[in-house]
C-alpha cells in the first residue's frame, strides 16, 4: 500500500470521473479512472492491486446494481466504496452486507468523499500492519514492537537486523514504552531463542540480595544458606539475560558485573570454583546513564560495555498514530484469551486517542483490559469507559475552549474569498490559538485540534507558520 493510496474510480459518467478524480488528486492520492467493470479489471492487471475502489453501481453494459455488487470479489482484498445515484437504504445495506466498506449517494460532497476515503485507507493500512505483525508473531513466536509510526518502524527494522547477532543492546526510554517487549523480541528472533530468557529488575531486588540472586551461592556462604543455589546468570547460560532498570544497580554490583562481561566468568557467593557462562546481555533503563556516569552513580566502563547498540523508545504522546494499532493488537490477544470477539466503537476509539497516557503503552493496555472486563456485548463503547473512568471520559478539551485568536489572525466569513481560502485562514487561526494555549507544545496542541503531532507539523510547514 502506498503512502497516500492508489484509488481505482469506476464510473460510466465522464464528467463525474474527471471531477471526482480531480478532487482526490488534489488531496495527494494516485487516481486511475475507468468507465466499466471490464476496464477496471484490465486496469488492475496493468497497474496492480488498488488500495481502494470507488465503484458506481450502474455500469455498462447491464446497468444493473445487482450484477455490479456480484463483481466486488473481483477486487480481492481492496476495500470497495459504493457510489451511486440510487439513494436507497435497502440497496446500501445490501452492498455493505456483501462486503462494501461504505456507501455514498450522488451528488457527492468532496469533503465527505475525502473523509470516507481517508478512513477506509487508514483502517485498511492498520489491519494489514496488524495482520503482518500477528503473522510474524505466529511464525516466529516473537512479540514484535507494535506501531505504524516512523519510530516504531525504525525500532522493528533495527530489532530484525541485530537480533541474530550477539551484540549487546541498551534499550532506553520512558517507563511503560515497551522496553521489555523489545528485549524479548531480540531474544525470540535470535539463535538463542530455544535457550532461557531471564529477566532481572535491578531496582526491585534489595542490594544485599542482588549478588546472590545473580551469581548464586554455595551452602554456608551466609546465615540461612543451607544449600547451594544456582544464580540467574547460570540459569541464563546459552540464552539472554535482561537487566531491567540497570541504572538502579548498586555500584559494587556494577564492578562484579563488569568482570562477567569482560571475561565471561564469575564466582558464586562463598564459592571458590570459577564458573564460565555464555549469555547475551540486553539492558534497559529510563534513566540518563551518561548523566549518572558524570555524577559518579554509574561506572563509565560498564556503560560502554552494555551500550553495544542503543535503541530508544518514545513516549506514547510522541507517536499517537500508533494507538489504533496497539489497541487492535491488545484486543486480538484478549479475544484469544477470553474466547470472545471485541471491537471498539468510533467514540471509544476517539477517547483512547485523545488521552495523554502518562503511563504510556502499559497504561493504555491496562485501561483497555479493565474496560473490556466489564463489557457485556462485545462492542466497547464510551459508556463502558465512562463507567470506570467517569472523571476523565470526556476530559478532551473541546477546541471551542481554545482562546480566541488575536485580531491579526481572526477569521471573518466573507463571500469575497473562496471557500479554500477561508478554510485555510480558519485552520491557521486555530493552530495559532492552540499553540498559544499550550505554550508551543506541539503534542498538546495537536491533541486539542484532534490531529496527530505529525499532522500538525505538516500543516505548520504547509502554511509556513513561524513561532
């Protein structure tokens, strides 16, 4: 699927083909127009599978809507939007029941057409991405880093590139952004996949116990050590040791870990027999380790030992476009776990997209699971969300609450200017107001305007706005 979308428009009216094709081309879509089903199938052979089909129901030589509906399977997996002069409810329902994505009656409103086309393309792109990731998960057993944002795609590409190697990896980023998911994927896609993946939270184990947990101990090493105990390092032999929140590891333990990384050997607590291991080290932290090095809280030599390749995750608020694909992935897992179908209503999806998610992906997942737990009918609605999150279910501040723009940027309706000129002026005015309210925070301004951060940046660049 192309970035903007390749659309095949099938309609027997030349004037409509030219007009609608022009509208869509102006929106950045690649459009091929034809006048019959036979031409449409020929165009498919020549130009490839379209991302979307706009299909008139009354086409030559039969001009029979029923025959046209029967042709929809010819377009394969491409979503089909029916366009017709027959504004008939039963015909619309019949078209949708036979697989049409949506139904638009002539005369067609250009803005409505653009909205429906974008929604269809976005949903199809999302479904394909989720299917690809789920297929990869099934075939490899790996849980991949979900998302369609440039950041998520870059991380997946890096995982697939370095997973088969033994290079050490340091995963950084805010809490709840999927650092352990990345670490597990690195293991599951590696040659060590059949060996253990051992996870250690360096801040959750008391400092006095961490050495024994990692290295193990021999009988009599300390009070209460009534038998030999194998440490996590030995358990991970041949596999992967994941050191979560390594920035919280006490400095004395950092020194001992450094020897393991340098020599691949260690002594159990109280032991005199040197043990040799072969493990891949993957570390993660939400701290600035370089700053900790400068403060003397983290050893510089250890930092460079664990930092073979760095992968940095972003806060969910920086990649809002990933929310739908994350939700779809979580719902798919819930369906397998609970044996029932789930889907999100449009309003529920909008609510999830409008939240700030300070807890990032972890908070998003937990919120969805809590709402799904009380859902009765399979479709998760805004009412389900309000039942658990009443105080925040409608907390997305409406754009009407954005302060009025300055006099210089105020928008006045006038019949002396074209619609496009006035729409642009209004967009500029709202963007300026939202950025003023959020003190130039593009992420929060985009949230107020109902846009992704990247979408807002594109508009700022298009209008050449300076702040």
